[in-house]
C-alpha cells in the first residue's frame, strides 16, 4: 500500500517514514503542503498522513483541495493542537482520523490500518481468499494453515491484491500503489514480484489463486473447481 506523508518536522518525518516502510508500506514523504498537493496530482495513494501546521498550504488546504477534486483517499491529521474546534474543523472538511502529538507509533500504524480497512469495506484486520489468510495487524500470511514468509514488498503486493480480490488490476495500477517515486528498478518489476508470489502462494496447490488476465493485468480470486 502506498502512503503520502506530509510533515514539516524533518526528524519526525524521517522516523514515521522509516516505521511505515518497515511495516511494508511504500512511502512518498514531503515537508510542506504545496509539495503534498503536487504529489496528489501525480499519484494514487491508499492513505494520506498530513500535519496540519505546515509551510505553504496547511493541512486543511491540502484536504480541501483533495476533497474538492472528488478524491476519497482516507486522511489522518497529525497536530500538536488538541482543541475540539481544530478536530471538528478537520473532520468536517473530510478527514478520517486525528492524532495528537506526541503519539505512539503503534497507534499511528493501527489507525492507518483501520483507515485502509474501512476504505476497502472491511470490518477486521483478517483478509481471506479461499484458504489464503492475511492478518494485517500481525503481518502474518497463511495458506491451508501453513505460514508463508514474504518479503516486505511481496507482502505489500499480496495485501493490495487481497484488498481488491476479484478485481483485475493493471500492471500500471499495481506499480502506482506499491512502488514510490524513488524506485529505479526495471519496467517488468510487477511481473517479477507476481512470479515470486506465485511460487510462495500457489506453489504445491492445485487451486491457483493468482491469475493473469491477458492484456489487462492480474487478479487474486478463488476459481470454482
């Protein structure tokens, strides 16, 4: 899952980015609201974390621009101000959640998971397709009860596929959600990681879950026997 982080405190920005990446997210980070709006015109995100008080456009302005463009991407506000009026303003503008500094990074990650879960219409952290299960809170994947060890990028790709189970996803859409602007790999990166997942998820199983739809992309689904 790809996240945009806009936070002008550089040390905090760096720490949050590191925590998110270590949790399997792809992150684009910036330090002011104007850069955040530039990012939002160029990429799709699964969640956005916005500091309210930033140079250039503040978090409220970024959120107003986002919602004005008809985008429903979930937004979490970070702020050092804990007044009810500030929270009401942010929520009324379309924010999904609010976290006051200083905060626990475990709580930040839990709130991000909850936003993404809600955006995809899921009520819990457990995703299942057939006998494949992913516990998003624990970061654990099993098939038929057997644990599958995945790299961070493999996990992120599988999570995206599972959140969109039954939906054909183009290579471009997958790449835009899983890799950030810093990626400098080959053009076939999606195909390479799909092949990695196939070996780990479908290897040794008669029922295949990851399917290629020629000319369109990939889909995770349980086909009828």
